[in-house]
């Protein structure tokens, strides 16, 4: 029997008191339940791990992402200058 799409699974987790209190404050600030805030925090952490691993793999493959991004930015600025100067 499979789970229905969108269903959640209840789990028991243990955190230090100060961690829970901070999380509760952030959840309240963001207008979220503690559970929703913790879910979002865990998802964001997982995505950071994936993106960091991807960036490290690209770096090992010899790609220079920072140089490429700066070159793209310079090229976009040149295109903007050429378009808006002509107008």
C-alpha cells in the first residue's frame, strides 16, 4: 500500500531546548507552525548540500563558475549598453 501524494509522516525527533526555542521564535516570526518551519529548514539544508556538491564537482572538472558568471555579467552589460545607447 503506497502513500497518497501530499501525505506526511509523523516522526519523533529530539533537539536541545535552546534549538527548539529558537526554531519556535523563527516559526512565529515567519507565521508558520514549528513543524512547517522545521520542514522548510531541512529542505533548505538538503538543497544547500546538493548545490555545494554540484559546485565542487564542477570545480574539480575545471570549470571556473565565478569567472564564467563575471564574464556573463560583463556581456549582459555590453548588450544593455549597445541596445539602450542606440535607442
